[in-house]
């Protein structure tokens, strides 16, 4: 059961991140937003959603919570007030700068050699891309007789 193996590995990995990130007061999803903003800079919520493979409504709620916590700021375009971009704050940049140890920590916890890690990453991206584009079966309608 490949799906269960992926699910349980994901759950274990996210729990590991939760435990390590808890002292910094951020969640795993907030960490992912901070990674994207610190590496790619200021960007639209839609771009963030695409980069993180999340739907826009999930990102909107996440950004609301992060803004209330002082981790991000929304910036309105002077020319088009409807256009919004999201930027990291000084507080989130400071937190992010303290998380440099995390990559080595997580890869060490996974117990994979660098070549195994690269192969796993490639396989997971292939599975994700295939599942996103896979046609959905259309079941036959069920006739209900009352």
C-alpha cells in the first residue's frame, strides 16, 4: 500500500517538524511560507499558493494568522489597491535565520544518504505531478429507489 506508506511517512515528518519548530512559535506550514518568502522575496498570495501546492483559501487563512503574529505583512500596490503582495517581516527573517540547522537535522533524522535523498525527492515530485494531472474516474450514477 504505497499510499499509506507515503501518508504515514508524511505524518511522521510533519510531526518531527512540529516538534523542532515549536520553540520558535511557528507551524510547519508557516515555516514553508517563510522559506518561500526568504528565498524568493515578496510575492502575491496566488504565487505563494502555487509554489506551496496549496489552494488559495488555505493560503489566505494561513497568511491572516501569520500577519496577526507579525510574521508577514501584506503590501497593497499604490497603483492598483486590489493587488496585494506578501513580504517577510524583520521578526520572521530573524526566526528564519535561526533555522539554518533544520535541513541537516531533518535529513539526518530521515536516515538517508544524499543520493537516496535526491532519488526520493525525484520520485515524490514525479508522483505528485502524475497525481495532479491524472484523469479522475467518473463512477456510474447510483439509482436510489425510495
